[in-house]
C-alpha cells in the first residue's frame, strides 16, 4: 500500500493552554508535518494512491502536473517521483526567475523538468495538456494541487478511529480534496471544519462537488468551511498572522506554515475566544505540513522562522 517511504506514523499531540482550559476544550494536533522530510502532510497522502497506480502501469507514464513558483505540491511531487524513479514535468505559473528560488531549485535537483508558462496560458490547462500529449506518448496528468479522485480516496486514510471520536476535526482548505477525504473518513462522526486559505466562499461548492463525484451514493452534512481567516488571500500574510505563528511556536515548539496551517490555527483560536466553539469540545487540528512554504514568505517579505 505504502509505495512512498514514510518515517513516522502521524500522532496526536496535545496542546495545553489557559484559553483552552478555561473552556474545558481539549485540542490535539495531528502531526502530518513529520511523516516525511520532503513529502510532508496531506501531499504525501494525496500522492500515494496516484503513484501506486502509476508504477503499476506498463510502461510507466511521465507525470505532468502544475503549480506556482513556491508550490508545496510541485515540491512533494518532485521528491516522490525521484524516490520512485518516475519521470515528471512541472508546469509553472508565470516566469521562472534565475537563480531558481529554493522550491524550484529543489524540484529541479529531484529531476522534475520545469516548464514556465504565462499566467494566461496557465489558466487553459486543457490546451496545455493537449500540447504536451503531442510530444509525449504516455502522460499521467495530475491536476493543480494534486486533487483528483484517487487523492480524495487517499485522504480517507488520514482519519483513524481515535479521530472519529473527536467533536471537531479542523483542516486547512486549498482545493478541497483533502477535506473531502476527511469528511468521508469521519463517516458522519463529529464535524469537520475547514479553513479556507483563499479569499471567497467558492470552496464549499468545490468540496461538495468532490464528495458527490467520489461518493455518489452517500450524503454528508457534518461539515462547513469558514472563509474568515484567509488574511488577504492565498499566500498573503499579515503581521497579526506572523505574530500568532511565532507565539505558537515559542509556546508549543510546533512550527506552522504561513499559507495553510498558520491560518487554520489562528482561526481556531479566534473562534474559541469568540465562543463559537462549544465549551467542553474535543478538537483535532490537522497539521498538513507545507513548511517549505516559508520559502516564499522568506523571499517576498524577508521573514524567517529561524529568528522566532
Ligand atoms: C496543499 C495543502 C493544503 C490544501 O489541500 P487541498 O487538498 O488542496 O485542499 C493544506 N495544507 C497544506 C500544508 C498544503 O500544502
């Protein structure tokens, strides 16, 4: 089952805090960030069934996928393909700057062939795929962010029996694939609360569509997404967010990423403070990894967590 190596089964780490004690809330963090040095968190899970499928094909196809210049998905895919000896191509949104940023330098070192395309060309993925299909006989296309049906199915496995007993599972949301798998994995136990990393409300629709597509015979009502904690939009940061991540790190020794898990945890604390989460609840927040995302914040804003 596990074609990509895994160093450590994700475990639940308790977080203790006066804010939580006052309300009788227990908070656990599922440490998906520690499962693999290079293929962390939900990207490990999303890739696992896809890569298992690919290496079973004869001949093994070339993997084609998409991402931004600091994409966690490109980073993880390059590492996983290198481990398994799969050829891969990463179509990168926008110009590629030289020297390569740390994310793209890593992907290149791992053997991913990077192809920059303009932002407008990047929007028309179908056309790009057609162009590549002309040049490559066997291609396996993995959508942006790695979300497809196999990825959603893989994410069911992120939920174990202990998590099904929690009142609330919290997860950051990008494309919604991970959340859809977790909602299905909870089997109507507890509720799943997603924190959108993007501005706007459209992710509820995305998760809903994935659930209908992958599990057409089931209906799930135990989930919601809040879009109140995007901090200006995807990849955007605020001083308040960075201050929170720094404080959280100092108090608990757990580093959150600035694109997804930092925004989720900020939101969880804010909702607890506002009594939007019932007293006495048990919460499991999923640390979906993505710490290489600091590369973007380091380069764009000069903020580096090693100075925390
Ligand atoms: C990609 C990513 C997400 C979002 O996952 P989706 O399945 O696209 O919703 C969340 N957290 C981290 C750290 C990620 O890298």
